[in-house]
């Protein structure tokens, strides 16, 4: 769900390193956010997920 090299790049620009489990945890969190947005979309009887669903 995420691109590890991009995550590591962002952290490197901040002077930080990426722990072995960070990207996996971030991917799970991101998946949860997508599922929540999809639920709100369905609740509003739409088939397209928009930024306002976040």
C-alpha cells in the first residue's frame, strides 16, 4: 500500500532512519484509512471515494 523507498526518503530528509517494522505498521494504518473512507463513501450512496471521505 505504500512505497518504502519514498517513506525512507522522507525520513532521511528529516535526519531519521526507518526501523524494520515501521513500513509494515504504516501500510496497515494506511489500509485502515482507505477502508474508513470507503465506508463513508458507501454510507453516502456513492461509488467514488473523494478527499472529503478521509
